[in-house]
C-alpha cells in the first residue's frame, strides 16, 4: 500500500479540492433554502407538512440514482452542476426537519413573554426563538454535512471531480490502496467539517462572537484554500512554452479536448491512449473518468465531452433501443448512420477488437458438466449467473434467456471487479465475462459458444462529438489507432492492470508501442 502513496498524494489536491468545493457549496445552498422554509413551515402546518413530505421523498431516493437522474434532466450536462443540485437536495431534509422541530419546541410561554415585553414577531424570532432552537438546527446542519460529504464520493460517475475518483478507479483496477485512501480522506473531511461546525456552536453558546465568526470563516476558507492549492498544482505543466507552440502548429490550441471513459479498466487504458495521442499532436486534454454508459453518451451528445470509446452492441441496445442483433458489418453501418443522423456524433472507426459479453465458467466446471455452448446450461438443475447490474437490464439478456431456456436461473448482480473471483471461488456458476478481459486467460475460464447468436457484436469504436468532428486535427491524431488494436493486444494491456497490478499508464504504453513501433 505504501508504494502507491506517492501517486495517490499527487492527485489529492485536485480530488480533495473538487470534493470540498462540491460539498460545501451544496451544504451552504441547502442551508439557505431550508432555513427560511423551515421558519415559515414551523408557524404554518399547511406549508410544513408538504415541505417535509417532499424532502423526505427526495431523501428516500438513493444518492447515486439522484445524481444520475440530474444528467438527463439537465440535457446531458455532466460535472459540477448536476452533482451540486443532487447533493443540495440530499442535504435539505435534516436541516429543514430540525429547523421545524427546533422552532416548534420553543415553549409557548417564552413566545408570550416576548410579545409581552413589546417584541414584534420578527424580533421574537431573531432574538428569542432562533437562539433557543439553534442547538437543534445546528444538529441538522451537522447531519446534512456528514450525509453530503459521504454522498459526494458518488459524484464521480456524473463527471464531477471528488474523492470518489480514488474509490471508483481503485475498485475497477483492484488498487485497494486507492479505495482505502479515498475512504479515509472522505471520512476525515466529514469529521473536519463536523468539528468546525461544532466549534461554531460552542462559540455561540459561550457568547464568543469572535470565536463564532472565526469558526464560520474557517468552514468556508478551508475548502477555498484546498481548491486554490489544487489550481496552483494543476497549472504548472512541464515545458509550457513548447506545449503552446505544438498546439498552435497542430490547430488544437483553441480549446481543450475532453476525453471520456466509462468505469472499467479497459476504458481507462483506452482513454489514456487517446489522451497520449492528442497530447503528442499538441492538444491540451481533460479527462472525465468513471462515467456510466448512458451518462457518457448523453455527455458526448451535448458536447460536454469530445471523444470516448464505446461498443457497437451497447449503442445498438442502449442508444438505438434495438432488441435483435444483426451481423457485425451491418450493425456497424447502422450504428454509424444513426449516430450521425440523430445526434451529429461521428464514429471515427473501429479499433480492431470487440469486447463482447461471453458466458464464462471455470474449466473444472465445464469439464464436470460437459459444457461447450450456452444451450448446455439449460441441462443443469440449478444455476447461478453473476453479471454487472447493467447486463440484466439489457435486451440481450432477455433474448439469451428466452432462446436458451434459462428462465429459472438465479441472477446475481455485482460489480465487474468481483465477478471473476466469484466464479473462481464457486460463489456463482457462470459469469458474463468481457471477452477482451485479461482475467479470462489468467483465471483459465472457458467462454461458452453462442450458436443461436443471442449476443450482439461489440466492436470498439472511437466516437467524436459534433463539435469535435469539426476539428480535423483530432481525427488526424487518432487515425493511427483505427484497426491497430486486436483482441490479443487488448487482453495483454488489460492483464497488465488487472492481473499484474501495474499502472494504467504502462498498459497504455504497451498499446502505443504496438501502434507506433
């Protein structure tokens, strides 16, 4: 674990700065919204009950789902804004509820006494009721802070930089040091902000106005300083003058090229390869990793990202909504045409390999049950299949289950990181392995044949947004990759990360060396 610390610490300013900016902005906005609504609702039950009801419903929505929903609602926008809105909504309930409870808990005789000495309703609120309700309100703020800081780690799949970058990438590349580091940093940040708010509360109780103001300023300045440090560290590129000259000569100097990637190892590697090619051509690049399939496509359609690698079978099912697969060349032509006609997206071409779903079993299980094709699975009296959650919601699973009579099997959804260990350890009988995954060979798995063609082809293709397609230098920089990465090369690159536990940059360099001998 300690060997990985230097690279983890190198990314800390950017990840921590992004996490703090997102969390603090959401908490402050939730406070600005909840406090006045709570004050009005405490005195008017007609408003209070619906307000609490709406906030409670929002709280029941899982944080990841709420974050993901923001992307289509904002027209495919990714990054800070969808994450900020979702986290703000997530932080509203505890502050709103505690504000109402705190104000309603003020003794009636105290209110009457305030009116008796001539206080107006506003004076009673500011000088009597709010100070008495402050402990309950601050408790709600502390609860919201812990919730929001924790939920902010889930903002990574919608393109917002956070400490979740450590966790999501660490899970996929099996870099457990990154997962632990991200969790510890997130927990530490939550404790830090909680204690700053607690210090503010103690200062208020003791009547120390300077202490209260200092604690409030610290709560705001700590994330600001972290964000400033991130900006300084990330704005010191090597040989800046040379890079600017290269960008000017290549025609890529006008704006950065944003490279997207989904949340698994192969995507990290290919995004690194694309970034290296673009930087070599003089482009300034940005990365958006760990995006969901729908999120990354919507982001490309809206121009939030410029380029990423997708798979024809995924586009055929998810984007086009088609059920029955067709031949490889026909599908590629149909997908290419549909993308351009409906979204202005340009399919630059195929990389030369496919990463298809394949029903895989251990060699021991295959030999013991005489399994060669998917149809042989129907003979087994009991069967459990492990797959990533996306697969069981895809039309090819319904098609496979229907064609091969697999209606009675047990479905076990799990992250793709754990599928291969699960089948090797006997936790499940079959997994839907990725055919270009290096662990298929490393774990000596047998991929069953698909004689009925239930599973569509999944050729890897480079996609350009409508805006990026108008910049010919991007296509020129990426053209040498087309048709240059076969299945064996991709498996070797994936194995570098997934089996040998080496950095993504080394796997990307393996491909770059093969493309540019």
